C-alpha cells in the first residue's frame, strides 16, 4: 500500500514539472516566422540572373503575403541583382573535372516606398563545393539542390538584415 502512494506522488510531481517546462515553450516563435517583419513589397526590380532573382523575390513575396492584414506594415521597394558562378576546383591527371565550386551573389537594395529612404544596401555571397557524380543526371540534381540551398541561405541572411533595419 505504501509503495502505491509513493508512485502516485512521484507521478504527480513529475507531471507538474513536465507541465511547467512545456508551458515555458508556449511563446516560442521561429526567427524566420511570417509575423516577425511587418512589410509589403510595393515595387520590385530584378537584374542579372533572373531565375535566382525571382526565387529570392518569391520567398520574400510569400512572407509579404502573410502580412497583408497588418495595419503597421511598411511599403518597400526592392532591387535584386544576382549572379551565379560555377568553376572547377579539382581535376584528375587526365583533365576530367572532379569537383565544382558554385557561388551565388545577390546585391539587394531595399528602400522605403513612401520616403525613398535606404533601408538596406548589401551584397550577399554564398558558395558551396560539390563533387561530380558518376551519372551526369545525378550531378545536375546535386547542382540544383545546391543552388536551392544557397538561395535559402541568402534569403535567411536577408531576413535577418531586414528585421534589424526595419525594426530600428
């Protein structure tokens, strides 16, 4: 009988502690959440590699779409000039390429739509090296996946800079 009472007390104490810790996580909000930066894109322009520029803009536009109901949003003009560079970094003795370095550069200018005040003027660089695969199609898939990862990395860096500059 005594052992049953001890188990109930331990269970009750552990339950209370667990609820306490879970309640502490209730206000968690990820840094790249849609509510963190109140803005809308009023105008945009893309120059250079249009595919990369459009992917960065698309990510911003998706974030922008979720803020449409907020009354305190800031209108922004966004200019994106992007480029992609792929170069061989390793070759074997016969001259066959073994490894590539892929670099994406995005010059992004953001200004206030109403006042035309500069909010952000920064160049973002991101690069990755990848090995050539046995199958050409696998190498292309790996390259495309690498491009997506680099674009996401630039987008996340851009969000951090925007949140710093818009909120201040």
